[in-house]
């Protein structure tokens, strides 16, 4: 079968590999669609980062090192399911791609997203969605109703990242709180959709990309360009001089961090969802005078993912499919996917690859 394999930064290859076999109660899934995540792009640009290499040693859960098959935002249809499971061939599924040990302190408290050995299929070994077929434990699969748009359903994974953070911040009256999002990329946009589901009324975004700003205009109350606008001043103008009550950082840049802190009001909350691309300094001089609170979030747990799937199936993320800005075949995913995102990053939100060409018709 075809698989997209990571070897080194700038070296991602489409190869013929052996099709996986379902062992020990695994489910065999024919992949339909897979999204290219920001994590995948970071690996392509400067990896291996999370991908295990000969230097770091095999991943503790998979025992694998590169080359690994990439892709962790994917949907498909069941080809084979063990007789003892409730799953059956033909069912549509979305995959929760997390790998965790189930025995560390975090896992024992159901915080499997913070497992000591956390990994993801598509990054850590064990197969990935940028391929034609995967074999997975049944617990990683969530079924979807017949007729579900399996391309749009790949967005459940980034939506779950946002769901985890927004749910944890729901002790704040989101309906009465002005919120600023730093970064209007896939996670930033997913956060907007989730905030609306949770009742948020006033949402602002700081984003410089023209394409993304255009996309955001009918989703939020105001869009600021940090290269042209004084973001903190704009936020204060729109909140009677107070500033916003919450910031969700989905960018991970030092300047964005500082803008977010300066945009917050007294006792505001700074929620970080981003993985910074380099070292960042915590600006205590901005935190202390307003007694700000910093919260950080990593991925999602089992319940977050299941709740996001349910919200998607119920139609609560209406219009989310517009995030998809390009669909390519598996054969073209390097040139028209990864390279396109490097050369024209401001023109895209989410690029999907299709393992089955007929699904593009």
C-alpha cells in the first residue's frame, strides 16, 4: 500500500509498504481523508522533533524510530473488526490518535493527554493516516453516522484540542466575557467554533494572514492585524477601556504573548494552546500588576474527544468544513500539500489528503 513516510526535515517520501495486519483484537481501517497538521508541518520543516529518531531512541510505547508513516487527523471505514467488539465492517470512523501508558500519575487521574510517554499514531510510530490502511485498537475509534462528510470529520481532532481548553475555562461566564484569540490558524479557528458552542458572545482575533482574515470576518466580532494594529488598544476601545477577560493563544510567538497580556483586564486569564517554535520568556512585568492567571493546555483526553465527536454529529459546528482550503491525493501530498504550505502559508487553513482518488470526484 502507499504511505507517506518521514525520514528527515524536507525528506518525506511516498512509498510502497506492506499493508498492516490486524493483530490482538485490532481493527483494520481503510483511510478516507487525513489532514496535514501544524505538527506535521513543523516536522517537515525542522524535524525530527516529536518523531523518534536514532538519536533519541525508539518511542517508549511503539518501539519505533523513523521512518514513520505520518498523519494523525484522519477518518476512514472499517474493513475488519474483531468478533468480540461492537464494531463492524463498513462503519465510518474518526480516530483518536493518542498513545498513552495508562499507568503513570497523569493517566491514573484520567489525564491521558499528559501521559509521561504520550505519543500519537502518525508521529510516534504505529502507522498513520497518510496511508491507505491502518490497524488500531478499538478504543481509538469513534463511529460516525452513515452519510457523514468524512473530509469535514477530520476537523474533529483540532476541534478536540480547542474543546479541552474551552471546557476547562468554562468556570468563566463566557457569554459575558470578551475574548481575544491570538492566531487565526486551524487551532485558532477551531477555538472560535468551540467557543460559540459554549456560548461565547464577543470574540476578537489577532491574525495577519489575508486569507485567514477574510475567512474570519463572519465568524468573529473584530479581526486585528498585529502588523498594522495596536491589538491591546483595539481591545480596550471595544471593552470600555477594560480589556478582554480571556486570551486564547493559538500562535506561540513572543510578540503575540505580549499583545495578549497587554490586552487582558485585571484578573484576566491567559490560556495557552500553542506549542512555541522556540524559547519564550514569561513577561512577569505584565502579569504581576494585573494579577493575571496563566493556564496551559495539551491536546485532549478521551472524554474531550468523545464530546467533540458528539457535538460534530449534532451539527453544532456549522460551517466548519470551510476550513478546508485544498484537497489532494496521497500521491500529491508532498508537492501540493507540504510544499504548498511552506511556499504559500498565508493562502491555506487546512489541506487534506485523500487515500482514495474516487473520493475527490
